[in-house]
């Protein structure tokens, strides 16, 4: 636009203004690409969610395993104390001390049973969280391939507009269909 209110259109402006409103290959590909990008965003979200859940469960498994390890160390310490009390009872000549050390050995044996039970519970929890992590991560492999196929479809659609070769759009559609199917299969298998 000039200073005096005269508006001059260039050839490109004219083509965009008049040809841009016609439903052609470019518009079809733009809509197709927008739909693919939306589906891709959803697949990407679910892929990230599966990874986050798997990491959360794996973290819980590690914490439970560490707690079980602590309990087993505590169990070992009680075993050593029990063995020392039994040894002290065996080598002592004073009947009162023998009785004391034998009662200590029994006490440590009882405490070990409780500690062992707790350690096994933590091991079982660790195993359950590991299984939950594996289960949560299972769909991620399908979702990753799904996202790759959707990206390939977007790339083929872009090349379609650049080359004006409609057959490339068919390849993009098949790639998108494969990506969509794998996205659905991620949660059904």
C-alpha cells in the first residue's frame, strides 16, 4: 500500500487470494497433516505416560528391594548375636549366665522370624512393582512404532505437496493407517 491509499497487488498476492480458496491438493494435504499431527500428539502423550508409569513402578520396586536388603542385614546381625549368645551359654560355667544367654539366644531367634517375614514381604512387593513396571511399559513399543509411522505419513504428505505427485498421498495414508492401528493395538494386546 502506498502513502496515497493506492493498493497494488503482486502476482503472488493475486494467486494466493483467488487460488487459495479452491479445494485442491494443498488444502487436502494440510487437513490430512493437521489430523495426523493431532493423532501424533495423542500417541506421543500416551507413550510418555507409559514411560512415566513404568519408571514410577520401577522406582518403587527398587525402594522395596532396598528395604528388603536392609531387613536381611538386620536378620544377619540378629543371627550373629544369637550365635554369640549360644556360644556364651555353651562355654559358661555359671548356671545363671547360661540361662541368661540361652534366653537371649531364644529372643534373637524369635526376632529373626519377624525380620525374615518383613524382608520377604518387601521382596514380594518389589517383585509386584517390577511386574507392574513391565506391564506399564509394554504398550510403549507399539506407541513408538505408531508415532514413527505417523511422522513418516506427515513427511510423505509434505513431499506430495512439493512434488504434486498424488500417489505419495496414498503411501502417506497407508503409513498413517498403520500408525493408527499400532496405536490401538498398544492397549489391546
